C-alpha cells in the first residue's frame, strides 16, 4: 500500500497568513494526489484534484503543486472559514490512502 | 445538486452484520464510480471500498477484505455496503462518496454524504 505522510500534523496561523501543507508519498504517484478540507462535524470537501486542479466553487486562494512523491497545498491568504483539517489522498492505485491530516487553527 | 444520503448505521454486537445504503440524486448515478470512506471517532479518513460504474472495478481496504461487500444498483441510484463479521475497530462514521466518470474508477471523491454512524460494541 502507498503510505501518505502529511506535515505538519497541526499548525497555528492568523487570518491573512500564507499557509503551506506538505504531503509525501512512499512511492511515486505521478500527479494522482488530491486534497480535502474537513470542518468539525462536517463531511470532507474536495479542494484540489490531480495535484493542481481547482474544482468549481473552490476559492482561488487554494492551490496545489507537486508530482512524484512530494506535494504541497498552499492557502495564499488564510480566511476565517479556512480553519479546518486538511487531508491528502493518493489515487494512483488501490487501496486509496489518505494522509493523517493537518489541523489548521487560529493563532 | 448532487445529494448522497446514507442510512443503515446503528449499534451492533461484534460478529454481527449490518447493511449500509446510500441514496444518490442530482447526477447520472450509473455513470460514476462510488466509494465508501470511514472515519473512526477523533481519527482521520480511511477508504473502505470502491466500485466502478459498471461493476468491473471493485476494491477494498485490507482491513475489510473478505468481510465487507460493496454493491450498486444503478436502476435504483443506490450504493450498498454489506458488512459481516463486524469488529469493534469497525466503529466509525461511514461516508458515501462520488467518484469520477468512466473507466478511471479510483480517483478523487468530489461529493460526500453526511455519513451514517456504525458502533460495534457488546
């Protein structure tokens, strides 16, 4: 199985900050990397697909990059509604696997 | 608007069975892969199983292989998860999620239901 490792596991940031979350795969997964946002008590929401694709309706302050084994999710200017937990997920092969999550909270 | 509504969760004793359902609407269900993802209390996300639009592609997490079976009924826009020989570690919120169109059946999950809770305890 492909292991996905996210860092950091948590971070504190202020509104307006630039935030970067890293996800590493245990083997090359090309661009088969997706990001989700989950708020407490809510279902996850797709944020980025195929490493850098932005689904309709997702604000442009979210961006993704990377290929192979290392990927990043960047929030250019953190907004109050962005405080949440973020997960990466590989879709290179099955079983699909998620990273352990990064909790972004208010500094 | 895509809607996914899970049902069938509950409290069950170890070793017993449970069948989860997911009713889909707002899209052409028969064209898309579908998945189950679970989240144990206070933990992260774990993919459980997925199925292609035409049942050709089916996959399971190692933790449930041989115990869980994913089934879809395209005529009724429904997805199911038959869970047998349940263990305490299967306790989680189970989400139904919509995959992608066509043959690349394991991909991103672009819509999620609100989940149905399964508790396995004696």
